[in-house]
């Protein structure tokens, strides 16, 4: 069978894109001079792709836990998820355009017959053409020498390539690199700064990841972080005089604010919204469809932009960035050093009760919505919101290690000193918070908090959704599972009986304090039953009980 693009390749593309953008993020940020020199293009592209990757992972996870776990999602399913994830998570001008490029590819594949398992060279050429065309349509005033130009270069090179899918992705990648190298000759602000377009460089990294996913050749992802077409990221041109700038180039004195929001609205209302926002500011990009849109614009009148969104439909997830705050040094997230606290703790938690508990302990809280995982951008935003010189981050979930790590890197780039304590459960986070002492030296405080978290064994109850193999044997759908440190240790039929059996195991090796955190759906007598058992069966062990409100599990257990 000739090479093709299928759902597994889309999943690999997402993962490889994140790795490539993660490596190139700082360099892309550093050369970001158009349309605003705010130094965040690489970060915005990374966060957009992170949202897309999470959506694709969720589709694969859903199929893995379905009645036929061997079945994989179809290619259109994977591309729809990637496109939708990018749409709802798009950041900045570059991220919004990337979301539309992915939507264009998705629409081209969806326009084919049925739900194909994979596509070949001809379909991929058409998808790249549609992607570039739809991106141009989404931008109110397209400018050459930008990410749009690079997308066209990739599509044209793919069109000219003969052969199979591998030949097409190679050609698209090389075409994008060639177009990127030419961007300084097309846009004076790039030529004057001696750099290539930052968004275009990010797109080259994403196309390199696509080539790697299809061909299995990692040289594409390593090369995409190197010099485009034999030059440096910085194009190597000497700075030109001020008058050499093109008339349409971005200049100081442009709009002061970036406004971004998701919008639920009908197509006719969006057409009117485009006209109104175009009159209010610049860098207008509106992407999406089927009732859901992502709106990005630079304006001076933030209120008028949001009012326009309200007139068109229902705007939400509204984000406003003041460019002066973003570029001011040495302020961090727009907060002068003199106004920042000395030290703060940021905790990621699930459940209103846990959020309130951590907030009362002085932590800045990232509240996780049921069924969702926070992106690194949300965690990084909480670190900035803490307004502190030094921050201790408690992710409280072993599945958040990558997102938490990316958030730490973003915060450190902003000048914040951050320590990540790898707490894998909320009970470990509470143990760390209990010994937090801001008056200590930062390193000493981090060591004490890490030791407290590490000395806390954690358990939880869960209800099996389907029959499966576990470390404790075979469970059936509806069985109560007792987990210790993430592994199933007890299988039972009753919440209280399973909880007491689980605690007996956890306390067999000793313990002085048991913490019980009740979930939103926990029976009213669960805490009393477990507490009575601990007091009767384990002398000199104290019990603390909290209403956590988490919906992910009926009971969290900590043993210190």
C-alpha cells in the first residue's frame, strides 16, 4: 500500500508539532516584530497546538475505552478534533491563523466521500490548497511576507510535486522554508530588523512535524528548528533606514490592545461583525464556522470591540492584552517588581471545596473543569496572576507534568523564579501547603514542601466504567476500585467497604494522619463510616475530613 495520511499520523503530527514548537518557541518569540513586537508568537503557536493535541488525544482515548477498544478514530474525526481544539485554544494573531489553516485542511478532507480511513497525495495537495486559501479569507487585510505567504509557498510546492504522500509532504516543507527565507524581501519591517517572519517560522516547524509523522524521518523536525534555506532565523540583511519601511508595515502608535474571544453566532451576524471590527482596528482575523468563531483584533477601544461581539452573538473566553504591559521591562505580566509579592503558591485543583480550601491556605488556584485538563497557558496565567517574585507550583495530578513543565518555562521566561513540586494528588498538595513558610529561604521552603508531599501516600476510589484487567485482577463495569499511588489495589462492590479495605492496606506500613476528601457524589455516611473504622482499627491515627466537591472520584485519601 502506498504511503498515506491517517488518524494515527494526525496524532503523531500533533505530538511532533508540540515538540518542535517547544524547542523553537524562544527563538520564534525573539524574532517576533510583526504585526506587533510583543515577543509571544512562538508561545502563542505552542499553546494553540497544545489545545489541538489535547483534543486529538481525547478522541483517541474515547475510542480506546469504547466497546471496541481496538478501533481507531477515522481520519476526518482526528482532523475535526485537531481543528476544533486549535479553534477554541487559539492564541494571538499567529495562533488564530494556524487554527484556520487546520480548519481548511479539515474541510477539504470532509468534502470527500464518506469517512476515509486515510488520504493519498491528491487529497493532501487539495487540503493544503484549501488551508492556504481559507487563511487568506479569514484575514481582513492580508499582508505578504507573513505566515500566509509561507502557507501558500507550501501549497504551491505540494501542487508541483509528483509522487506519493511522502513526496508531497517533503515538497510542502521545502516550499515553506523557501517562502520563509524570502519574507524579509516582502515586508520592510522584517528587512529592517534583519529577521524572517516569526509566524512563518512556526508554520515551518509544524509542516516539518507533518513530514516527520508521515515519513518517519526525524530530520524534518530537527531541521525545522535550524536555519531556513541556508540562512539564520535572522535573515542576515543589514538594518535599513527608517524610510525603507513599506507603507503598510506596523508602526509604533498602532492600537494599544489585543482582544480575543470565542463567539457563538450565525454566519450573517459574523459578516457584519467583520465590517465593524475592521473599522475599529487592525490585525483582524475571524476564523471558524458552524456557529462557533474565534475572533482576534487589535484596537484602542476594547469596549467597542466587545460590544460588537455581543451584538453579533454570545462572546466568551474574552482575553484582553495591553501591548505596553506585555513589552515593558523589567515588569512581569505588567506588574512592576515593587508591586509584586515575595512568594506565592499556585495549586491546580478539581472541585469547588478543594479550590476554597487551597485559597484559604493562601494559594492561587487553577480550578479544573470536570472532564477537562488545563492547558499550560492556563497554569502560566495563574502564575502571572499570583504577582510574586517566587512561585511554587503544585500540579496535583501526575497527568499534568508536561503542561506544568511548559507553564514553568513560560513563567521563567517572564522573569519569575518558579519551582515545580511534582504532586500527583490533591492530598499531596495539601500536605505541601501545610508546611509552606514564606519567611524561609526559597530553596528551604521548596525542600520542606517537597518532603511533605513525598511523605504522603495517596489513594482514591473510582467506579469501573467497563470490564478490564487491573493489578488486583479483573474488574467488571460498576465495580468499586481502590487505587494506591495510581495502581488498583482493591476491587469491591461497596464504596465504604472498599475504602476501609484500602485504608487498611495503606496504614499497614504505618501512618499518623489520614486525610479524607469527599467527592461531589459521595454518600452522606461515607466519611463517618471510614472515620469510625480508622479510629477503631488503627490507634493513634488522626483523621481530617474535607468536602472536596471533585466529580472525578468519590473519595481521595492521604496518609502521612
